[in-house]
C-alpha cells in the first residue's frame, strides 16, 4: 500500500488502498466488522490497530472480491473475511 490506512470517524471505517494490476483500489472496512471478525472478546479495541495487525488477511479478501468482479470502492463485510473454502 502506498498511502497509509486511516480511521475515518464519520463513517466508522478504516479506509485504505490496495495495489491491484498497477492501480490503487480504494477500500474500507467498518469498525464493527474488524471487531467482530478479529477481536470479539476485546473491549475498546482500536480499529486501525486491528487493521494493521490483520492487514494481510484483509488485503487478501479485497483481492478475492476484485477477482470476483467487485469495483471500487470495495467495502468489506464479515462474510468477505471468512477463510477460503468455508461458507
């Protein structure tokens, strides 16, 4: 990623960019999705810290969505973050 991810308080989401085929694809993931998928038992977790900790999983989910035909901006949901091969 060439631009740093950041937490956008008004939307309650981390916004970030993923390079795909020589293009930066704008993406976002909500605070709630990050919390429920990665840190369900934690109180007061920082969405940007959670994003940074699990960024490789999140970026892989973006690449799967784009490969399936999603267009920018890609807004990830909990379902997108499941392990490949599971429902």
